[in-house]
């Protein structure tokens, strides 16, 4: 498991607070985008063999693949994208949602997006992609609860 994604934050809410603190450190959006790109580069390798249509997140302009594992007690996610900024968004989503129970995933609204000003600084297509990734994560959580 990658140290970046190991749940050092005890809850999804704490992870969001940590993300907001990290982004507050940067003075402008050029630095924040660079940090986002750096986070994306630290994602664990995602094998090409897992880049299948079944794992593809639809609604993203970039190519995004998301792989869930676990059950309702704890869901873990692996993901990757062909876009460096989208990979950074994935890293943030995984910090908040991976390693959590399905119940916590469904109960957690992505407040960090607004808190760090991301909502205002993403293009409409990236915002749609972020929403699609989030919807996919929450759908996996609903499916895990149903089993």
C-alpha cells in the first residue's frame, strides 16, 4: 500500500480537514495545481491489465479507471488517469474515501472541494469528471451495502 493513501486520518472528515490545511499553505493556484500534479504522481502504479472498460469511469473527459476492493466494512480504491491534474484529483478522493466503511463513504460530502477553492478553479469538464468519479465511488459503496 502507498504511504500517501494509507489512512493516517482517522475519518473522512479529518482527511478533508488535512487537505484544506495543506492547500491553505500555497499562496496561489499555480502552486496549488503543481501540488495537485505532484499528488497524482504519487499514486501507486495501476496495472495496464486493469484498465478495462468495466473499470472505466464514464463522464470524464480524461481516461479514468477505478478499482474497488473490500466489503461494506472497508472499501479500498485504486485509480489512475491519463491526465496529471485528474490524477491529483483522484489522490484527493482516495485520501477521503478509500479505506472507509461504505456507510462513511455515503455519509461524507466532499466539502474539501469547496474548502480549497477547487470548485472555482476547475474547468467544467474537470468538474464533471470529478462528479463522475465521486458518483462511481458512492455507487460502489451502495453496492457493498446491498451485499
